[in-house]
């Protein structure tokens, strides 16, 4: 069990940590309780893609259109699915030859909407994916991954999918049963505070009763992590496909991943590591990573949405690369002083994913989503593009 006086020690000490498979919903406090004592962090955290990555569906968080003319996707001639508002509720409705065949509600929204959103519905205690996914860059509905030209409502959602897109879902079926049943109420949506700091009900309870205590108790403090612990707390979800050897949701930040997953030890070429979902795999192949002690937190502030702030990220590069240190960019001669505003587009370009591709209405070939490459390197083609775009060549 995780909730004990020695919580902190247990989390750092790997040896004693193999018995922890049974985290329960009651051990979570929910981030709304953190506001009272950590207001600034809470206020910025709720704007992150992490916080928004799963939510109960509602009018505000579904980004796709319900307006006639923009609310459908055709799977083949005479077969289409429409996003429809009926009363206060939202549905995906399949039509064949103009006749309604099936309607299921939007129950859970997955994805902040930066790239796209996919939607889940409950059937008894099981979760399934709806056939329409929203693809942000095209502002269109499209077919959900795995749905080709058949409109079925039977793609089951597994606990591993939820483990990457939420903080906690309580599974109520036996671990070895093929169909996974979940509680509809014991859910902590989003990659929330307690995903990175561990279940915190005891922390909240203790500090409410002991308002004079200035030292944080019963809580995981990532500032005390080793480099490996820090990396693995992100790698759980940003390290590509991992095959679990323990139930989903039993890994807690600070744990050793290999106690919970069978690690893939084959040496993959960088080109074979997709930009989607594996920032870790690409980063660790970079010279920056190999020749320093960097972690994800060297560049990312977990509590803030810094998307698009390329000058801020460039400052973080210059935490190590400066003219004074003699390891600054040789391109400065070409680019001039403006170089400090954007190291990123030349050294961490957005590249197309081979894993996230969707077929847009009317197209024959699938369109890829592009993502930042974490393989930090010199990309001659990107330099050319940058110089052209900025009229430097
Ligand atoms: C009743 C007040 C109170 C509430 C509610 C509370 N905390 Fe804290 N927390 C503290 C105090 C006091 C500290 C120690 C001083 C500091 O770091 O701010 C602390 C420290 C922390 C730390 C830093 C670790 C450390 O050892 O100092 C983290 C992480 C943390 N809290 C997370 C949370 C999360 C997550 C929640 C909500 C689930 C939460 N806290 C709710 C009072 C509270
Ligand atoms: C429980 C799984 C999980 C963990 C743990 C996790 N992430 Fe994420 N992260 C995600 C998911 C899912 C997204 C995509 C969210 C979305 O847009 O819907 C994401 C998105 C991000 C983004 C992109 C934000 C943006 O604005 O586009 C960054 C940066 C990031 N994570 C960094 C980290 C770092 C650093 C850590 C470790 C301290 C970490 N993540 C831990 C699941 C996780
Ligand atoms: C994606 C992972 C992640 C999430 C989500 C997250 N944190 Fe943190 N938190 C961290 C990391 C990493 C650090 C250590 C940062 C550092 O090294 O300076 C930290 C540090 C802290 C600290 C101590 C340092 C400080 O800035 O006071 C507190 C308190 C804290 N977090 C509270 C929260 C609360 C409250 C939430 C939710 C509203 C939250 N965190 C969400 C990863 C996360
Ligand atoms: C190993 C962790 C992991 C698993 C498993 C996983 N995802 Fe993701 N997913 C991510 C990460 C990380 C991102 C953020 C983009 C990136 O880095 O590729 C993401 C992005 C997304 C997005 C786009 C979010 C946005 O707004 O840009 C959607 C939608 C999504 N995932 C849905 C799912 C669904 C549905 C499942 C299960 C059937 C699933 N994912 C399984 C980690 C995961
Ligand atoms: C924690 C320190 C650190 C940070 C932060 C850092 N780097 Fe590096 N980087 C290094 C080290 C160390 C090397 C190895 C070369 C050397 O010995 O100077 C390196 C190498 C490089 C190289 C040469 C790559 C190659 O394959 O030869 C490039 C390009 C580079 N960094 C760009 C960046 C950019 C862009 C950023 C920000 C996105 C960044 N670095 C952030 C430490 C860092
Ligand atoms: C216009 C594209 C472009 C921009 C912007 C850019 N770089 Fe570079 N960078 C390059 C190219 C091209 C090279 C290879 C130059 C060479 O070998 O002559 C390079 C080389 C490097 C190297 C390796 C130096 C060496 O030879 O050991 C580092 C480190 C580096 N850049 C860091 C940065 C940082 C930090 C920034 C932002 C302050 C930045 N770069 C901005 C294109 C760029
Ligand atoms: C050297 C700096 C640096 C390090 C270290 C770093 N990142 Fe990033 N990361 C960036 C930059 C720059 C971006 C692009 C930000 C943007 O375009 O808004 C980014 C973007 C992301 C995104 C969003 C990608 C997309 O295109 O949507 C994710 C997810 C992410 N980082 C996760 C991680 C994880 C996990 C780690 C550790 C394994 C990590 N990063 C380490 C600099 C870094």
C-alpha cells in the first residue's frame, strides 16, 4: 500500500516497492483541493494540455462542429456518421442509405485538441471509442484510427490507453479478464497533480489539520528524484509502447518502470522512432542528452502551458550553449542576433508522424500530424527552410 508514514522513503527506495498494485480512488484528493494551499500552481496547471487531456464531454470541450454541413464524415457512399445535438446531449449517429442505424453519446473527450480529439462512450461498465475523431489542423471530423470504411461502435478502450490520458480510472473487473470494466464514478480525469506527485488525500488531510507545518508531508517531491526517476516519471507516457507486467495505474512517479513494464531493449535507429508519443526515445539519442545530465524538466515546466513560446525554450538551450562557453551555434554568422529567439525550428523541427495519420474527406491519401522531433541535431534542410522563410538567403 502506498499510504503510510514512510510513503516518501518508499517512493525513493526501489527494493521495497514491489507490492504496490492496489492504489484506490479514495487515496486521491483531486486537484480542486490543492487550490487552497497551492493556488498559483493550480491556476496555471489547469491551462495545460495535461490537465485537459481527458474530461467528461460537454459543449465547451468538444471542438468539432455540430452545425449542418460541417458535422458529418462519410465512410463510403451512403454511409456516414453525424455529430448531433439532441436536447442537452451530444451524439454520434450512423446513417446507412439515409436511415439512422445507431446513436451513441459523447461521454468522455480524450485530447486537449492541440492535434485532435477522440471520444468515448459507456456501454454498461465498458468504454468504447466513437467512430468520429476531430482533426484540429483541418478543423474537420474524420474517421477514428482503426475505423476504415465500416461504421462499428465496438473499439474497446483499454486501461493502458486511459493510463496515458488520465490520472486514475478504477478497474472493477479481474485483472486477467479480457473485457475491462471500469467504475463510472471513481475517475480522476486529466494528467493531473497526483499523476506526478502521487495520490495526495493523506497530504491534504495532514496539512489541513496541521496548518503550521511548513514541510510538505505524505507527498512526492520530484525535486528529490534522481535523473532516472525524473525521466521515468515522464517516460511512462512519453516513451512509446511499453508492455505492462503489472496492472495499469499501479506505477507511481518515483518508481522504476522496469518493475511495471517489460522494457524493449532493442536498439532502434532514430528514424524508426516516431515523433508521436516517444519524445523520450528521440531525446536520449541526442548529443545534448548523452553529454549532459539533462532531463525533460531542463526545458519543460510541468505546471505551465508554454506551447509556442519558442524564445523561452531557446533561453533554455542557452543555459548550456553560450558564446562564453565556446559551444554556441556557428550559424550565428548567417542569422545574426535574432538567433536567440528561435533555436528550435532548426534543431528540433516538426516532422510528420507515421503513427498519427487520418484520411480527410475527399482525399485518397492519409494526412500526417506533425510533431516536434526531440532528436536535437543539425538538420540542413530545415536550416535552408528557415533562412528562406526569414529571407536570409
Ligand atoms: C492545507 C494545505 C495544503 C493542501 C490542501 C495541499 N497542500 Fe501541498 N503542501 C502544503 C504545504 C504546507 C507544503 C510545504 C510547503 C510548500 O512546499 O509549499 C506542501 C508541499 C507540497 C509539495 C512539495 C513537496 C514538498 O515536500 O514540499 C507538493 C508536490 C504538494 N504539496 C502537492 C499538493 C497537491 C498535489 C495537493 C492537492 C491534491 C496539495 N499539495 C494540497 C499544504 C497543502
Ligand atoms: C500519465 C501520462 C503522462 C505523464 C506521466 C506525463 N505526460 Fe506529458 N503528456 C501526456 C499526454 C497524453 C499529452 C498530450 C495531451 C493533449 O494534448 O491531449 C502530454 C503532453 C505533454 C507536452 C505537450 C504540451 C503541449 O502544450 O502540447 C509536454 C511538453 C509534456 N507532456 C511533458 C511532460 C513531462 C516533462 C512529463 C514528466 C514530468 C510528462 N509530460 C508526464 C501524458 C503524460
Ligand atoms: C507532469 C507532472 C506534474 C504535474 C501534472 C504537476 N506537477 Fe508539481 N511538480 C512537478 C515537477 C517535475 C516538480 C519539480 C520541479 C522542479 O524541479 O523545480 C514539481 C514541483 C511541485 C511543487 C514544489 C515546487 C514548487 O514550485 O512549489 C509543488 C508545490 C507542486 N509541484 C504542486 C503541484 C500541484 C498542486 C499540481 C496540480 C495543480 C501539480 N504540481 C502538477 C511535476 C508535476
Ligand atoms: C504510451 C502512452 C499513450 C497511450 C497508450 C495512448 N496515448 Fe494518446 N497520446 C499520448 C501522448 C504523449 C500524446 C501527445 C502527443 C505526442 O507526444 O505524440 C498523445 C496524443 C493523443 C491525442 C491528440 C491530443 C491532442 O489534442 O493533440 C489523442 C486524441 C489521443 N492521444 C488519444 C489516445 C487514445 C484514444 C488512446 C487509447 C486508445 C491513446 N491515445 C493511447 C500518449 C499515449
Ligand atoms: C544541459 C545542457 C544542454 C542543453 C540545455 C542543451 N544542450 Fe545542446 N548539447 C549539450 C552538450 C553537452 C552537447 C554535446 C556537444 C558538446 O560537447 O558541446 C550538445 C550538442 C548540441 C548540438 C550538436 C549536435 C550534434 O549532433 O553534434 C546541437 C545542434 C545542440 N546541442 C543544440 C541544442 C539546442 C537547440 C538546445 C535547446 C533546444 C540544446 N542544445 C540544449 C548540452 C545541452
Ligand atoms: C537557421 C538555422 C539555425 C538556427 C536558428 C540555430 N542553429 Fe544551431 N546550427 C545550425 C547549423 C546549420 C549548424 C551546423 C553549423 C556548422 O557545422 O557549421 C548548427 C550548429 C549548432 C551547434 C553545434 C556547434 C558545433 O559545431 O559544435 C550548436 C550547439 C547549436 N547549433 C546550437 C544552437 C542554439 C543554442 C541556437 C539558438 C540560440 C541555434 N543553434 C540556432 C543551424 C541553426
Ligand atoms: C532541450 C530542450 C528539451 C528537452 C530536454 C525536452 N523537450 Fe520537449 N519540447 C522542447 C521544445 C522546444 C518543444 C516545442 C515547443 C513548441 O513548439 O511549442 C517541445 C515539445 C514537447 C512536446 C509536444 C510535442 C508536439 O509537437 O506536440 C512533448 C510531448 C514534449 N516536448 C515532451 C518532452 C519529454 C517527455 C521530454 C523528456 C523525455 C522532453 N520533452 C524534453 C524542448 C525540450
